[in-house]
C-alpha cells in the first residue's frame, strides 16, 4: 500500500511538468483578420509547406488565400504560458516583436511590442492587424 502512495505522489508531482510541454503548440486562427499561426515553442521544428528554404523554425503566421508568410525567427519562453517572439516577413523587409500568452482554454493572445505593423490580406486588400489579437486554438 505504501508503494502505491509513493508512486502516486511522484506521478502527481511530475504531472505539471509533462503538461507544460504541451502549451504554446499547434494551429491557431483569427477569422476576423484572416490570419493563422503554426507554433511549437519548445520544439522548433515547424516547416512552411513548399518553402523548405526556411528549414525548421518555431512557427509562422499566414493569411488564408495569400502566400506571404511572417516567420518566427526567435522564440523564448517567458513562463509556463507565455513566450516572446521575433517575427520577420518572408521578404526580410519588416519585422516585429510580440508576446504570445496562452489562456486556460488554449487560445493565444498576441501583443505587439515593437517594430513593423503586422499586416494581413482580406478581399485582396492589405489590412493592419491590431496590436492585440486573440488566436483560437484549432
């Protein structure tokens, strides 16, 4: 009986560390601004389909029906549910830094810190994405 108690105690102690690795990973979307995000903070091996030149990266942003990508070139975890990212567009002409904070439902709030304005495309028009935007886990 004591062995079961010790085993359960160890398991319960380790469980938060196992679930932590699952945070800030997956596909996220924001339909209002037509953007999506592929992300893996702890295992930066995301590839952009058809653009192998970028290799394995922490993630990227894109817009539905538009080929331009914003590539996450640097990503560091701030705490269990927050990371700071540096992003550059695929032309290398614009960049910005932002934080990504995951809520209890798995959605991410992106807050623009500094740099170029993040842009998307809707109905063949370039639009500015607000400095704070929520991306829902898909």
